[in-house]
């Protein structure tokens, strides 16, 4: 059952991907909407057949059919849409068969496992999967369009070539992406390889699409500009010719109004003269308004001027009839030219509703008025036009209308200039935007108007009470003459280059894959070497610190014996030498951590003033010994200022700088200055001395590793040359920078800044640290887990001096055994464990974990680590795994006692 649903899900997934990509690909059609030069669904179809097998051809067929068929047209039902588009069935069949054929060729002539990284298989794919497979879909598709009269025979080759090229490019670009994605899902390929290939091909393809859309928009703007230009020319020409004809009517009216006794001969003579100047006015007339009482008189005059006249008449159902008796008439008294318009003589213009509406408006406004579109009675063919009425009153008292018959077709023909404009759709509408009637239509086909309706120009003008709209729309012929097809060619060429880039990327990635094992092997060896280096440094640090701890411990014990002044001086010098060696070891470890990017900056809430005062007090004895002064210039008003900074690393930098100043200042003053910049973005620390100074040449390499300047400074003073290098790196890690200013034999100034992040003053929790005076360690039982005999002896001696009962365990197993045994003797129970880390059989860290998992009273026993491991990550690991504190080797007695006092102080608070 689950297999059945997976199968159905695969079919549905194929359908959805093809359908969505197909609909989106339709946006890649050229500006005329007739062709798509790149068709990504062809690549998806072939990829799906290669992945899921031939059984998905039905999904491809259905997806192709629904992609090409639009069921959203409200004018047709689904059944009508299906029957009206039989070509889409053949197109869908061609698309699915093409995918099956391409998959067959690839499986037969290349690797069945779809190894698209092989050069041989790539060539097979480039030739067989793309061009060869696309031939079937392009032939079936283009011939189906021809058979069902979608395209003309002249366009068959162009349609086939565009189709074939679009499918080929779609396959070359998108099939490898689909195959690589499938292999990545199966974990046969790395995600990085997929990302590299997709980013290269799809990035280029997206750039191609961007250029395509920009170019197509430019083409649209160009066509719109041409339409606007041609539309303005045509609209202006039509408007000018109409107004020119209106001037003809007004000229006729002026002539009629000034004549004392108007007769037919005079009218014809003047009418002929003005009609010779225009070609759009087919006739002019004098339409006289009379009451019924004067009808017989004027019918007699009509008979005299026009012998064949039947008097005042009207038109009904295409026949001329004598007008019935009416209160008033507005009839054609004179008309020119007569032969073409003899049927209009005596016609009662007022009897026609369209003409009557215009006449009433003209009489109300006493101004020129036109009719809407009318069928002129003067001509049996091509008789669309409108009449212009100009009201006037003659000197003899007659009232009427100078009238012109204007033919729209004539105006349009004269207004179109050049072959391009003759290929435009010209439409004249009468009315407003909400309701309008078509007056004229030339070269306008409804289907083409929908396609090209975005490419149009609209101009409106008002004549009398009528609002005329001139609408100029592009046609297919207009596009063919003005469209460059640049966007189509750019899309084809760029997509083809994208396909070639994809092939090149596959070759490169194939080469990369072939050497991947070698690279991984060498990388493993390098990582192993790096681990060995880090382990070596850690082990060497431990091995050096362990005997140093013994030496320093014995010196400390010897110092507690009765020694004379000379012996005490020897002891002090020995301790200073050991501490100096310890400083060098710490510096070397810091350099190693910096180089391996393992040195971490851990910001904490730090009281800057207190930190500076502690440092001042730390160096006070050395300053007094050299007869110097160490001043603190803290210019920040708030001495309780807390900032977020790594306190230990900041202390280390300041210690290095002040130690340098002490070393190279034989006399004078050392000043530690602290100030806040005005913008409150940085806090500045400055260490100034009056020492021997540094030359400008030596300042260039002052912060390099292991550098001791080759001048008097180098020869007279000791040091490993790491302090300033470490200081610079630490300041950089904290987000600041360090600078030096110095004048030889005058002094030096070291300045560095760190970001200023002020924090609220933390609530002070007062922890009472017991001292020897307030807390007695007498009879406290301490278990010391330490394998080194010298260290055992030192720790035992210093603790026994504090009246502590000490038990020694040489490894973790002995420690566990002693804890277990002490549970049987109440007086032997332990209060504290001092735990070495590196011990035989069971190390200190694992021993601590076992203790914390106990279900007896020792589960929470205080444990202090005694370790020669100095890495921050190691110290953090110890604390996270259950140790309460850490004392680093070599052990400083004051540090060990302070840690013990702090542990017991906390323990007392918990008990209270």
C-alpha cells in the first residue's frame, strides 16, 4: 500500500513541477506572444523519465496538455475548450514521447547510473538528450499547429526551429540540475557540488532572464513610443481635417448670411469653390427652417430650382415619401453637388431622430453642432459619416443651417501617411469612457486588439456637444515591421551559452570529484598533523609545568626554613627565574592558540577602574625597587563604570605594556591613562613612559613575533619578543587597535582602544572569603589525587603547615577506593579533593565524573583541579564536568590557599 502511494505521489509531483514550470515559462514568450525560445519543462520531463522510469509519461502528457490549454476563458465551456484545441493533444503527445526517446538514447549509449560527470557521458548527453530528443517534440508540435491552421505554411520552419532550440536548451540546462538533486537526496553527491553547479548555471540563467526582460521591456517601450508617435500624428491629422471641414461649414454660413437674395446659382458657385479646397466634405447644403404655413410657397420654389422635386419629403424604410403635415420643417433648400445628392433635395432633416437631436442642440446653443454616426442618404455605398449644422439668420429674416456632409473614410485615408501607419488599427468612438459608440473601425480585429491592446494611443477632442475618441492600436503587421526580436535572440544565445557553461561546470566538477579522494586523504593527514602539533604543545606544557611545579614547590618549602640573608637572596633569584620561564611558556602557548584560531575572547562585566588599580598595585613593589613612579590617570568620572570586556585578556595586555615600560625605563615616570572618546564608542588605554624610546626604523617591526630590537635595548634587556605581538593580537580580537609613538631617548607611548559597551552595575553578592585568621583548616581532611612524587611532597607539606589532614592517592582508582573506604569511618571522611588531571589508570576528569554520579554524600564533595594544562578550553571543560575550581601548575601557594578558603566559604554559606 505504501508503495502505491509513493508511486501516486511521484506522478503528482511530476505533474505539478512540469505544470508550474510550464506556466512560468510562458512568460518567456517573445513580445508578440507567439513563440517561447526557451522551454525548461522539456528538461524536467527528460529528468523525471530518467529518475522514475517510463511510467511517468502519462503525468508528463497531462501536465503538457494543461499547460498549453487555457480553461479560464468565460466564453467557452471546458468541453468546448477541449474540442476547440485539438492541436494541444498532439503537442502533449510529442512532449512526452520526446522525453521517452531521450531517456532511451541516454540509457543505451551512456552510463545507466547517470554519471553526468564523465566526459564521454557528457558528450552523449549534449548530443542525444538535447538536440536529438527535441526533434520529435518540435516536429510533432509545429506540424500540428500547421494542420489545425494555427500558423501559416510560411512560418513552419521558423516555428519548428524555435521549438527545437527551446526544448534543446531547456534539456541541456535543467536535466542535469534535476539529476544532481536526485543524487544529492540519495546521498550519492555532495550538497556543495550541487550548490556550485546550480549557482553557476542558474545564476547565469537568471542573469540571462534579467537581460531578456530588460530587452523585452525596451522593445515594448520602443513599440509604445512608435505607437505614441504615429498615434499622435494620425490623431492630430484627423482632428485637423475635421476642424478644417468645420471651417468650411462656417465659411458657407457666413456667405449665406450676408446674401440679400440667395439663389441656386450663387449657392452652387460658392459651394463649388469651397469644396474644391477639401476632399473630406462630400456635399454642402442650406437647410431652411419654415413653419407649415410657408410650406407650399417653398415647395413651389423647390420645384422651380429642382424640377424633379416632389417637395418636402422624408425617408421611411428606404423609400422617399412626401412629408406629412407638421408644425415646422427643416428641409434641404439648396445642395451641392446636385447629381450625387439629388435624393436629398427637399428632405426634411428634422424628421430623422439623430439629425433632430443635433439640430435642437444647435438651436439651443446657437453654435455649431454635429450628429453622431449616420448613414448618409447621398450615397448608397460607403455612406458612414456625420453632418455638421451651423445655425444662422439671413438678412431677409430666413433662419436655417449651413450644413456639411463629412465622410469619415475620406478623412482617415488622407490622415494615414506611410506604410507603417496604414498597418495600424484606427478606431473612432463617440461618447465618454462609461458609454461609447463606435463611429469608425479600420484594420481592427477583436482577437488582435486583445493581444496588442497594451500598445495603443488614445486622443480625445470635443466638437459641439460630442466627445470623440481616436484610438490607435498596433497590429500584427505593424509589429512585424517595427519589432527587432532582439530579446528573443538574446534569450536564445544566452541560454545556449548557459547550457555550455553547465556542461563546462560538469566537466570541472567531474575533475574535482576524481581527485576528491586524494584531497580528502591529504586533508586528513594535515588535520592529523595539526592535532599532533596541538597535542604536542599541550603535552609539552604539561610535562614542563609538572617539574616546574616541583621546583617552585621545593623552593617555597625551602623558603619556609631557617635561611640566612644570602641564602634567601639565592632563593628569590631562583623563584624569579622559574616565574620568568613560566611567563615564556604561557606566551608560547598563547601564540600557538592565536595561530590555530583557538584563543577565545570571553566578555564579562568588568569594573575598569578597579582593574587599573589592581594592576597599579601589582607593579608597586617593582616600581619602588627601581625608584620609579607609576601613576594612574583615570579621566572617566564614574569610577564604578562597568563595561563588557574579557577582563583576563585586557589585564594581560596592560601587564605586558607596563612590564615593557618598567623594563626599558631606567628613571622617571610611567603613566597608565584611561579615557572615553567623545562619541562613547571606544575606550582608550595609554601607557606612557620616560624610558629609552624606540627608533622609527625599529617601530615598523615592533609587533612582530620573536622580535628583539637590534640596538642597545636588545643587548641590555631580556625577553622572548612575544609580549607585544600577543598584545596586538588580543586587542584586535577584542575589536580594537593598538598604536605606538616614540622618540628615541625621550620615551614611548603605547595606545590601544577597545569597543565601549557599558553595562549596568551588577548586584554585588558579598561572599565572605575566610582567611587563616577567621577560618581554621585544622583537622580538615583533604584527599590529594596526584601521581608525581615531588608534587605530592609539596602539597602535603604546605597543607600540613595549615594543620590539614592529608591523604595521598596516586591515581583515580585509588581516589575512588579511598572515598569508598572512608564511608565506614566517620572520622576519616574527606572534606575536599585536590585532583590532578593527568594520572595513570584513571585520569582526574573521568574520576570527577564518577564522583558526581555517586548516590552518597560524596556526590557534591568540593573538587579543585591541580593541572599543568593551561588551555582555556581545557579549564572550561573541567569546570563543566563537575570541578569547583582550578589551580594551575606550577602551584603558587597563595593561589592554592585562596581557592581552598573560597570553596569552604561557599560551603559554609550553603549550610547556613
